[in-house]
């Protein structure tokens, strides 16, 4: 019987690779700062020790030199060296002096270097270990030499007799061990100060880095770098405008979208939001205590939706902006289309009524009356259409005027086009968009119709709205009417004037007419955006808006067809 010996698969427990220790930014700075502090403290301690040692050695040399001179100049020493037994006299004397001044040894010797005195009596009579040549020559010098007591700092000086001859030598010295003993106290103090400085520096560094760790949330340098790159990429890529303000309402951050929406240029960091040249209503909303939610505001050339919120517990404020210009224009166009639809429905209803009347007259056999009635209604309906089509060759304006005329007629207001109105086809430049034309003329007519209806309740007579649309100014071509009249200094412009029979505009309110929120409606349905949008569209195309008065209010818009801006409106849209 065979036994299968198939190899068995050994089970090995999978172990994750060792994780490489990567310190946070605060941790890395802590290590670096501790190393720097330790190096500075150690270097300072070494320099201080060397300086102290050098000063101590200098002091030792001065001390032994002064003691050597004092002993050599002593009369008792001079007399003893000339006596029969110098050792008997000098040994007790110099030992007493040595103990009093605290030096390691005082050796008195003859001119051959044979010792007469020594702290170790057995060394008396032996030769001095050191150099004595310069002392025999009458000089005093110091040296560091290893003698019977070990390494020492010593001085050798001559002893002179009355004839000024060198008759003996005196050597005084301090061993290096005694000098080191003198350094032990300052050295211990220096080490203590160094350790205290290192500890204090380490604690301060730890506290500073703990605070840094809290601010950086313990992130590594590469994580902080990636976070910054993502932060910058996000700010530049989002289409919404974003502005961050600090507690003092100064700009901390402003992305590219906010710059474009608000028309801001130059350096903005640190500037108060009130000094950015923004509309007053927008600044008031941003600086208000209450948060703002989806509030519509007008800038120089745009309609923006504003939102504000507080950062944390009063750290500052976040301001977000969304471009509402296109949507507002589309809303205006939608309102115009809705008005056209309602007008067409009303006309269809009226046409059905008239058709029923014509059919009834025919059934009654009143054929001539039926023909006269139908012809009169057709002529009346076609009269305004022919007038508008003949005078206004621009399709957008013509369609807008016809639609607004039908809408005004439904509301009981007569809309007429003046005799001098004339705009040939192809005169308007491509840069003057149809959307801006609808915004300007549509809002002017809507406000005039509302004013005329409101004025009819206070004064007798049918409410009327008069519209003038023509090319004005020198160089307007064959289609110009009144060339050089109201035009801006010979610059051809499109003149749109709308007059109503309402109560007019109070002269005190002229400066507020084109501000967002201004409205004469008392029913609460007015948003105060119509005339503000008119001023914005005129400003965007380099035009002007003027407010006048005849029977009622007269508003005139001039949009240049050539050249640049004719006249600037102020940023709040006040009339020029």
C-alpha cells in the first residue's frame, strides 16, 4: 500500500508591512528646535568653560608671578642665600608663605638649579625640574611643566644681590589639579545653568509646538501641502463667488468668481468690505447682523444672489454670490412671452366675440352692416401693426412693441408710437443684444403702463403711454431723425423714450429711481427691479438714462451705436 506524500501548504499569517513613522509638522519642528536649543546650549557651555579656564589660568600666572617677586625681593631671602645654610633659614619661611598664599610650591635654588626648599623635604638638594636659563639671564617667565608634583603652571624669577648680580632663583607654581579644583565650582554652576536652559527651551518648544499641532490638526507637511493645493484648485474652479471676512469685516479671501461678479481688481486682502466700491445695498446686507438668504442685488453690470453666514462663534463671515444675470434676463423674456400669450388669448376672445357679431348680423340679413363692422375692426387692428412695422425695422423691437400694445390695450391703456419713430433694419450693431433691448424697452413700458393706470384713478382722461424709438445723433445715416438733437455730441445712438400720463416721479426721489427696491406700487407686488435692470443694461452698453416730466413721467435711454461709452452712470444706477 502506497502512501501519498503530497506536500502540504503551510499556513503563514500575513503581517502588514512595518509602518514608517512619519511625524506631523509640529513633531518635526519640535525635534528640530530641541536639537537647535541643545546645540546652542552645549556650544555656549563649551565656550564659557574655555573662557573661564583661560581666565583662571591667567589668574594663576599672575598670582604665582606676584608671589615669586615678593619672595625674591624679601630681605630675609637675600640674606639667607648668602649664608652658610640657606635651607635651614628658607624652608620654614617659604612653607609659611606657601600656606598663606595658597600656592602649590615655592622652591628657592642656587644658580645651578639645586633646590634649597621644597614642599617635599626629600626633594631638597636635588636639581630643579624646569627651565631656568631666562631666569639666569635676569628675566621672569612662566611655563607649564611637569615636575615632582605633576603638571603645574610655574614662574622662575632671579634673586639679586646688592651688586645686582643673580645669586639665586625662586620658582613658584600651581598644579593643574589645584587649578581644576578652582574651576569645579563655576563648572558645576555652568552645567546647572546649561541644563536649566535646555529644560526651559524644551518646555517652551513643546508648548509652542503643541499649539501648532492643534492649529495644523496633527497633519504632516505633505498633507498640508496637498490640502493647500486642493484649497486653491477648489477656489479657482467653483463658479460661485466666495468672500471670507474677519471680525473687522476685512477681506481675508476672495476667489476669482467673486472678483468677476463684483468687478473687483487689485489687492483685496485686508481691505474693509465697505471700501471695495460695492453698491450700498449690497454692503448693508453683507454687514448686517442677520444672515442673508438668496437675496437679489444689482452690481454695476450683473444681478447676483447673495447669501451670508457667520463663521464659528463670531470669527468672521462667509459671503457667497451666484450670477443671476442670465436668469433674470430670461425671466424678463418669459414675462414678455407670457404677456404676449395673454394678449393673444384676449385678442382671440375678442375676435371670437366680433365674429359672433358678424355672423349674427349676416343671419339677420344685415349684410352691409356686417361688412362695415368687420372692415372697421380689421382696419383698427391693422393700423398699429402697419405703423410699427413701417417705422421699426428691427424685428425684436417691432415684436415687443406689438405685444406690449396688445397687453396695454387689454388693461385699458392706449399705447402709441410717435410720428418721428424710425429704426431701419440693420442699423443696430451686433454688440447690442436683443436681450438688453427687451430688458430696457419692456421694463420701461411695463412701468409706464402701471403708472398710467394708477394715474387714471386720480385724474380724468384715458390712460396713455407714448413710445419713441429712433436713431438719434450725427452720423446716424439715412434713418436718423433729428440728427444732432439729443444725441451725445454727434455720436449716433439708439433713443428709446417712454412717456405716461401718470402722476410722474417726485423730484426728491429721482436719485432713488434706479436703485434696487424702489417702487411706486402700493399693493406690495412691486420688486423694484425693473428700472434698476434698465439702468444696468444701459450701463453695460455704455448708455445713459434720464428722468424727465411732461404730463407724467418721461424716461429716456440712449444707447450708443458707435464709439465707447457716452456717459457713465454711477454704481447705484442714479441718472446721469
